[in-house]
């Protein structure tokens, strides 16, 4: 019999909770370690859409990337995501920055998809182990590289032209300009992340570094397919599914 504790322990093996940033909230956030698990729902976001999907599929638990409980809560009432999961008997494990940092996690998957070779970690003071990755691609223009990113991630990209050919690329999914300077110090001519602020676009341009902004959802979603496969291979008796979810951002205009 598979229990929540078995899933918890396995995720701790592939994405150790101890790697999480100090401000983060990873691990079992809702539920009972001793509950039996027959169906597992995997998703990027803890949202009403994914909780409703878990209910519809009669999942016993959800494994998310973004935590279902992130900030401190003063109440726990109907309509609250954690309440809705708990009241349906659904346990929730979240692996956020620990999965960003983990070997084979968010950023290693991004490197694989984008064809970045010889990837290594980008050390940063705020992380226990490197989160961002840096590696090599065949030399190309920023326009061609951005089109590749858009195609591989099925997204719409914004980019800053730094005036350099693309050869040494650093990546970090989500909202991750924090590691930009460390990556540049390691020789990156191009930085790929999910979202940035306007003044960060200006910093990249002024420093002559290419910057590709590919979407928070789009840069992190691919790892969930890998996590589903890992759980399926490990727990053969359980049904592991990707829950229904969509990018909350839609696009209009050109």
C-alpha cells in the first residue's frame, strides 16, 4: 500500500526539501502522512482549477511546484485553496525552489529542451546550491535563438538585443533575474528567464547582454511532465496524472 509518506520521501530524494530558499514553503502542506494513495495529480500551480481537477479525477493527493500555502494565513475557510483540498481529503506536497535547484529539475530540463550543452550551476549567495544553469549553444543570432526558445516552449517571447552573438546561455525558469549578474560574471552573453521588471530589461541592454523573457508558466511547466514520469515509474501501483491547468496569461495584439 502506498502512503503519502512514501511520496513525500521519494520527492525528497529527487528534489530535497532542504534545498529550498529560506523564504520558501516546500514539503507536505496539506494532509495526512499515513493516508493511502491510489491516484496522484501533478501540476505546476496550486489553483482552484487544479484542485477542482483533482476532485474530478478523484485524486488522493496533489504534487505541485508552486506552494498551495505560501504566505502566512490568518484564516482557513471555504474558498481557501488549502481548505478546499483538505475538505476533499486531498493531501498536497509542494516542491518549489527545491525543484528549481535539484539535479534534473526545472532548470536542467530547460537546458535539455533548449539544447544547452555542458551546463553547470551558477553559484549564488541566496541559494544553498546553484539554481540557475549556464552552458553552450551553437553560435547564432539573438533573433534566431529567441525564435527557437519560443518554438521549443510554445510561447511568445520578448527579448533585449545586447549586441552579442548567442554562444554562452544562462537559464533560470520563473521570475529569476536575481542570478543575472552571477551568470554574466561566468561569461553569459545571453540570459533566459520567465519574467523580469522593466528596469531589469534596461540593465541588460546597458550591459550589452541578450535577455530572453519567455513566460513564468512556460519556463517551469515542462518539468511537470518529467515529475509525472518519475512518479509513475517509482509507484507502479498508483495512477499518476497531469491535472488540468492552463496559463493564466492570455495574449492579444501583435
